C-alpha cells in the first residue's frame, strides 16, 4: 500500500523554525448551557446535585496535577484556580439550584459561578481580577458535567502541534515549549499579539492557514514550517527527518551582528521589564533597541512617581553597562489605554490621542518621565538614547528633542510609525538624532489595517511593498542627515525581512532576544551587496507574496538553517 500523499496548507509564518508532531486540537470554548433548562419531574434530584460535588472534586484534582507539573508563576496560578474549583460555597450554591430550582447541574453551576463572579466584580480591586479565574473554573465544571474535553490546552502525555481556529495571547503566554512544538491557526494575523508572543517564546508558528481545521485530524502527523509559512499534513519520512535534524540544531548569537562581508548591523533587543533586560543580555543582545516603558505604568490608576520610575529604569539600564539602551517614552492610548491619561471617548482610538500626542493634555507625565530617565541615566553606565512613539510631524519631533535637551538627554530620536514621519524623515532627522522604525504600526497605518484584526491579516504584513517603500524613504532621510535608522518592529525579527531592511539602509535591528541567533546567522551568510540586490527586488514586487517569494528564493541559507 502506498502512503497517503501529503497535503500542504499555506498560511503566514510568524515564528520561524520547523516543528513536527501529532496534531492536538484546542477545544472549542464552552458555551453557556441554555437558561431555564430543568430536570424532568421524578428525577432523583439529590443524585443530580451530588454530580456537582463529584465534578468539582475531579476538576480540582486535575488542576492540582497540572500545578504539580508546572513551576513558578504558572504553578501558583493553577493552585489558585484549583482552590476556586473546590470552593464549598460555589458547590453548595450550585447544589441548591439543582435541589430547589431543579436546574440541570451544568446550568446550576453556570448560574452559581455567575453569582460569585458578580460579587467579586462588585468588590473591585484584586477581587475583580479573579473574575476570569472563576469563569475558567465555571467552564471546566460545565465541560466535566457534559462530558466535553476540558477547555484550555489539550492535555496529552506527549508533545504535540497545537491546532486552533485562533488562540488567545494569554494562552500562548502560558504554553510550555517542550510540550507545544508548534502552533497552527486558521485565523489570526502576523502582527497580532499571539504571533508576537509565539516568536518571543520561540515556538514555531503559522497563522492564517485557512481551512487547516478541515485538512488536519486529531493525531495526524503535521510539519509546521514557520519560515515558509506552510503546514504539511502527513509529511514523508525524509521531510520528518530533515525537520527533526534542524529542530535539534542550537544556534547562539556571539553579540556582534554583521553581514558576510563584515558590514556592521547592531542586533539589539526589545524589552519591557528588568527581567526581560537580564534575559536579553544573557542571550548576547548588543544593547536594547526598544525599551517599552509602559510596563511601569500598566494597571495604575495614577502615574508612578519619579522615584519609582527611576528605580525601575535603573534596573533595565544596569543590565547593559556601557551599551546602548533606547528608552521609549510612554506609548499609551488605542490598545494600551491608561486611566490617568484617559480623555474623551474616541470612535477611532488608533487614530486618536495616543503615544506622544498624550503629552499635549498631560505635559507633566512626559516631564516626569524625562526627569526619571535622566536621573536613571546619570546613575548607571548605559549609553541612554530616548525616543518618542507616534511622531507625525516635524514640529512634534523638534519639540520632543527640545524637551529631552532641557533634561540633559542628548541623544533624542523619534519612532517612525506613521507614514507622514517616513515621508518627512529628512526634515525630522534634521532635528532628531536617530529614527527607529516601528513596522507594526507603520504597517497598520500604511495599509489602513488594524494590527489585531485577523480579517485584515493579509494586509497587516510588513512584506507589503508600500511599507518597504516607506522604510526606504526613512533610510534616505537618515542618509541625507547622516543619522542612524533602526527597526524595532516585528519585521526585524524575520530573518528574510531583516536582510531586506539592511539592504534598504537600516543600521540596527531590535527584536525579541529569541530571534537574535536566526537573524544573525542569515545576515552573516549574506553580503551587503546581496542585501541591497534583494531589497531592490522586494521594492519592485507588486504584492507582499511576490516580495517575500523573490527574497526567499534568493536566500538558500534559509532552507539550510530551517528558517
Ligand atoms: C511598532 O509599532 O512597530 C512598535 C515597535 O511599537 P509597539 O509594537 O509597541 O506599538
Ligand atoms: Mg508602535
């Protein structure tokens, strides 16, 4: 009997590498049991009520087993969720709803959990933060009572490739890369947070693989190629052996980015916290190309005071003595609203008061932040550069640089995330010391495609030739003024795109530290002339797919490295 031919489902590769393993489907979310579903007269109500306690016992035990396998924060979280599942008040309330209201057990559990959740919500603060956990327990109990698979990650005693229509970023954040070899989704986009997290966690991923849920069956062997953006169902033995050999290769970064002919390209890290900074330094990053300072402000009703900010920034700077650390001022608004900066509700928040624009109504927040950055910089040895997000005009750039100068921050630059800033890079860089292109937002604003919306994922793609033309325009502006132009959006982490960016004139690339070895390896195998030739081909392409194909075809090293 000849083996079944393999089927290839195309998608968008968002985290490189090759993963091979049996498919495991993410269970569909648990639906609310219809309201008012009651037990028929004559039912043994006590026996039905007892099912709740039994289900609670099993869910509690399963969560404790999972907690025992986990460590650190994940283990704490699972213990806490297990405790909610065994909560006697919740169980007693649900039992009462079976006995008194004659509700089916799953509906009784649903209503009892809703009532607990409402009480927690009303208490606010830390209690309100537990509501999501109560809903999680509710869903687990309903699944248990209705004989459905438990929601959340599939539990298998072997590693697998996770297949789903879409996966919430929060779930990706908790994945164990030893258990989940790769991720395939039918929906989702390349700049979605799911994709960003998969890359940060080093899990091979392909998104927007339309129809993959029908092409793959539970347990089928699948090969995920995160570089080419394909999912092969039923790969042959040679493909499996090649993928496993590549997956076993361990690459590291020697801390010195360069092309094959020695042209220097600084390879930096994107960080959001002191822990990230330590990790980035351990992985050889040459410095930090984007320090997202929002982390110090998230979940805060009031902005942290200057002392608190100084302490937080110093910890990040301390991880890179003598090295460049590019600190981005607060980027709030749109998908990152902060209570103390909230203004009038906006119909289009991505086009509203966000990033540097929040400083018009709240100049004191920017002033305090610059004070804190200057104090942290004076206390540490890092070479501190400062930049503002969402700069759209020459005036904004000039005012921001002037504010930094007043605080003694001599290297002040701008992020290029808005097409106007790319087109006016020359005049902007007459004032600013450097530019860093945020390709995530630049793509969103160039293509008019919300970066988190799966339905426009094909547009939110930095391979779009229009986006590449704006990168080229920014580099021309940088060359005119003799200023460096870096990239700190997700595009910098994609090895084939990194080659194009260098060919367009980008001087540094900042990315999740996990991507450093792959990007470094591909650059080290490619001369600057080759980068330029491939960049010219990409600019001449009329579609994103053509740009990607022509560049990948010119980089055989990608296949050699399994990227
Ligand atoms: C970007 O827009 O590319 C960027 C780096 O900023 P953020 O992802 O934080 O919006
Ligand atoms: Mg941005």
